[in-house]
């Protein structure tokens, strides 16, 4: 249900609104809140923070609609205003638009036009909310954070989300393109970049298909994080798909691409890490689980996907794996038993 604030000192407009939209109100498609001026509208917005759009008159006592527009970006950054006024001259329209009005409708109100405008405005607000939610969920876009970005995003909730640190249970995959450093020393820079970006595009699509997050690109390697239900299974599925896609590629400039992959699962710290002085914070994961995945990738050969025995025990019913044997991993006490994921 969409909540709509109507700000107008003409009380008969409330009656008209309730009559014209009685079906939408009855079916709980719309809920209307009414205010008699700008001050009253701001108070109603505090009482109803989920208001999506405002239908506002211009000429109102105490605080007019144009002044209300200047306060709207601070009071409710995601809310959009449609001006509904008898003052439909170009000066008022331009002033309203310059102050952030989404649209302008003149009185007497054509309710068919109003209905279409409301639907268009609601769609736009919903798109804003979906985009904001997507950004919250996509850690790539939580980089390069400064006060201007936070102000642009416009919500304290989002600002708080950028500084949240937490311990999460997840899986990390390091996916390296084998031997790519050698070709980067032989080919022109433009050729190297185009080839690498092409490989990365294929890999990223498979990561996203399994609801993974590309944490960062590290030279010719991708670090991907998988959270939520069956995160280890999804990480392995993504990496198997990546191996198959890359393995099917033809030779290019005498280079036949292959991948070496390490995957590990467990607890890790998730948060913004970097330099506040540089105003560059990288939303990432750190900890022993991440380090182990990177060490596994370093041990993996061409077209190998390596996991530890601990991970194998979690997925052995779902994936065919081959015991490689024990190996020493940096900063690990004792040797670790490794398994190769076959299919």
C-alpha cells in the first residue's frame, strides 16, 4: 500500500480525493494523509515516515508549497512532490521544478491526469527504494565513501549501514587466471586489458547467478564472497561454471586461458576497511577464512578447484571430490588435507 500526503488548505479537496480514489482506498492500494499547510505537512511526515509522494498546493497559510519543497529533501529524501495548484504560470512551474518538484498539475484538477501522474511518481519512488536496497546489498558500491556520497544517498539508515561491522558466516573464492602475467608482458596494453575484461565478464556473470558478490579485482584474480543459505554450495557451483566457461574459450594471441581456484568457508569479519584520511573505505571481508581461501588458490594448479577437508565434509553429498593429500599452508599450524572439486 502506498501512502500519499495531500497538503492543501482547501478542505473540500479531501472530500474529492476520497471520492475519486474510493476504490483504491477500499482495496488498500492507497492510503491518504491530509495536511492544511506546509508546517502541518512536515509534522504529518514525522508521524508517517513511509509517505511515498506528496500532492501539494502552492498557496497555503503559514508555510506555502514552494517553501515546503525546500524542506522536503531534508525531511524525506526519497519522497517526491507533485504540485497541484491554480497558479500554473511558467514562473511558478519553473520555481517548483527548480526546488525539486517531480511534476506539476493545475487546478481545476483533471483526476484522470492526476491518477496517471501519481502512478508515474510512485513507480519512480519505488525504483529509488529498490536501487537503494540494491546498493545496500551490493558491497562493490560501498567504496569511495565520503560525506558528499552519504548526503547524496540521503538516509541516516544508509549512512549507518556503511559503518556497520559484523562477524558473518560465508564462503570466499579466489579465482585466478593462470599464467596471465606472462602474456601481459608480451602484448600491447590495450590487448591485455580487453582480454582480461572479457574473462572477468564471463566470471562475474556466474558469480552473480549464484547470488555472490564480487568483493574485488586483484590483478588477474577475482575475490568473490557468498553469503546466506547454502553459501558454500553456491560458491562451488559458481566456480565450476566459471571453470567450464573459461575452459571452453579458444586460444587468443597464443594464450589459452585456464583458472586456478581456492574456496574456503567459515566465519569472517565484514566491514568498511581503509583510510578515513583518504576518504577511501573498502567494504570487504577479512580473517583466517579469507586468508585460507587465498592460500588454497595459490596451491591450485591449472583448472583445479581446491577446498579443505572441513569444506569437503560439508559438501561431499553434493559434489564429487578427489582427495589430493596434505599440504602446508602459510600461517597454518600443521598440514591441511586438500580436496579437488571435480564436478
